[in-house]
C-alpha cells in the first residue's frame, strides 16, 4: 500500500537528474502547493462576528466598534497583499 506524499521511483529518478535551477523550481512548486493547501484548510475570520463580540465589551459603542472593524479589515488586506507578493 502506497503512502500519501511518498515519491515514486520515477519521480525519484527525475529528481536525481535535476540541475540546480530545476531543483529550485521543483522545491518552490512543492512549497507553494503546501502553502496553498494550508491556506485552504484555515477558515477565514468573520468581521461581523468580531464586531458582535466587540459590542459586548462595556465602553465600546457602535462607532468605536465600526472603527475597529475597519482598521482590522485594512490591516488584514495589507497582510494578504504582502503575503501574495512573497509567494
């Protein structure tokens, strides 16, 4: 029975024949594949749910909660953008 994620003999021989650039490209593709799988497996954050929780905190009203949510949204968009540039 084959184990998931294991190299086949054909893949192993192909890897052995790779030069530096081929190996680098192959490793990057494996990394990107794992990264994408990881991103898909993590649920996103629901900003409306966060806003409901923030509104339950004493001293935080609708305006302040909205400002916090907008700030979170902008910050998260920047992080997603910078992460996409890195990949």
